[in-house]
């Protein structure tokens, strides 16, 4: 059967899983048919609220995604979930586990679950994820949840496509919260401290409060919400916060928030780039500066300034 534009347009509009599955595979693999899919959804995108969920391994992202899906379904919203695994080329055990966790939604025609695994390089993965998100948006899902494991560069890139980014932490991950500072705290619109059934949860909420930069005048204040994903506690509040983040924003605020986020991300990317330059420089001056730090002649901040000046040349 030749699948033409009307196959996709009608199929997606009618909620056909077959059409949706094929459409996603086509855009994900950048097949020639992807062009037909993109035409079929053109003019139909831009309506979905794309929510990014990220955080360290095992924090409870998938359990939370499933619980959130339940809450959004109660609010009569159609939900698509994309599980992205940047570390695994084939979709490993984590995604298998996610399938089991999402199985309560398997018979619900208002829920669609799909995993996207890494194929080759990172830029490819975030582009593929963005295109798949567009297809789900064009297919009429109200909510698209993009879940990705980890706290590195890959996740940050994928999270660019979300309107609302939720960072999930778990209690007792003090060190990881410190590590999260580099990049991930910047992109969060909402923080969740999941596993709030643990006695360590309060301390983690406090650690996060301290790690966050206070919001400036007129800026969105990043809420820190405790949840117990396994029994659904706090999940309605999280859904409210997510909806607020989308609705409570007039266009001006939205634009301002977007540019603040872009600026924060730029700062992080610039820092990473600078570190790379300094690390990989074969300029002897860098060795000399390091030597002067070692002997106590230069403070680290001054030394960094000098190093930056020399690699910028
Ligand atoms: N006690 C408790 N356990 C939880 C809670 N939420 C999730 N878990 C458990 O924590 C484990 C990891 O949960 P997942 O939802 O797979 O976590 P994840 O962040 O998606 O993990 P990865 O995708 O592997 O990074 C599972 O055994 C869950 O049952 C919670 O609120 N309280
Ligand atoms: Mg998971």
C-alpha cells in the first residue's frame, strides 16, 4: 500500500495508532516518507503543551510520568509520552521497565507511549525527538511528556524543545544536586523532590532552596514540590503547577522567560566551551598559569581569567 498524505492526515485525525506509529518511525529515521508526514501535520502543530521531565537515574521520573498521565487523563487531556534514552543505542532495560510502569494506560486510547533511543550522535537524537514531538502535537495530543534520564548535556539539549521543564530529584542525592547545578538547575521551571515518603526529603527540599538563585522581579518562581509518585501524593499539585506555568504566562512573560532561559543556557554552554579550550590547549602559557596556582602565586579565579584571555586569542 502506498501511504500518501491523506493516509497520514486522515489517519492521525482519526486517532489511528497504525498511522501514528508509521508517521513516527518515518520522521525518526528521516525516511523519504518523512516529508509526506510533515506535510500532513503542517498547520496542525503548536497546540500541545510539551513537558520535559529529567533528573538523575532512579529518581522516579517514569513512575511520576505514569502518575501525571493518570492526573491529566482525569482532566480529560490526551497524553503522549516519549521516553528518550540518550545512553542506550537500542532502548535498554530502563525503557522495558517503563513499558511495565505505563501498562496501566495500555488500553486507554487517550494515551500513547513511545520510546526513542539514541541513533548515533546527540544532535541527531534531539532533532529526531523534536520531530516526533511535532507529529504527536499534530496528531492532537494535548500534552506531550518527554522523559529523559540523566543530568548531562544530552538531556539539556533535548529539554530545549519543552515549554515546561520539570527536574526530578530524590532524597539523599545531595552530591547529585551539587552536580546538577552545572546546567540542569538552570533549565528547570519546576522542581520535584520525589520519594517524599523518605525522611530525608525535607533536607533535599532545603538543599534545593539554597542552590537556587532567587527569582528576580517579574520572573517565574521555580516551585519545589514534594511528591510520592508510587501513591500519587502531590501529583495533582504538580499538574497544577505545570498548567500554571503554561497559562499564567502572558506573551510578554513567556518571551521574557524564554530569553532568560536562553541566557542561562548560553552561560552554561560558554563555561563548558571555555573549560574544553583550557583543558585541550597545548599552549605553554596554560601550564605556566597552572604552575603559578600550584605555588600559590595566583588565586584560582585570577588564574582562570588569565587562562581565558590566553585561549581567547
Ligand atoms: N519509596 C518510593 N519509591 C519510589 C517513588 N517513586 C518511584 N519509586 C521507585 O523508585 C524506583 C525507580 O523509579 P523509576 O520511575 O523507574 O525512576 P526513573 O527516574 O524513571 O529511573 P531511570 O529511568 O532508570 O532513570 C522504582 O523502584 C520505583 O518504584 C516514591 O515516591 N517513593
Ligand atoms: Mg525512567
